[in-house]
């Protein structure tokens, strides 16, 4: 009976420590995006108007877009293939 109580107390202690480690690492991992965001605000490069060299219409204007995005209304040619 005494051995089983000692064994159970060790199991409970191990489970407690395991749960504590999981909670601490979860908090650290959940802070990583915030830390990276703050770091990139201070040290990150400023993206240009079209950083991915996309060809879509929304990427053909400046960033931030002016009140009237284009001087003339662009013609969009769309064909389903």
C-alpha cells in the first residue's frame, strides 16, 4: 500500500511537471508571431508596389493606391480556356 502511494505521488508529480512544461512552451510559441512582427516592423525591408511581380490588375497601381487608381479605365481581356 505504501509503495503504491509513493508510485502514484510520483506519477502525479510527473504529470504536473509535464503539464507545466506544455503550458510554458505553448505561451512561448504563441508569442513568436508577435515578436517576429515587432522585429520586422523595426528591421524589415519596405516592400515595393509589386513585391511578387504579379500581373493582376490590382498590382498595376501604386501602393497605397491613389483616389482614382488609373488615369484611364483599363481594358481587361478574359477568356475561359
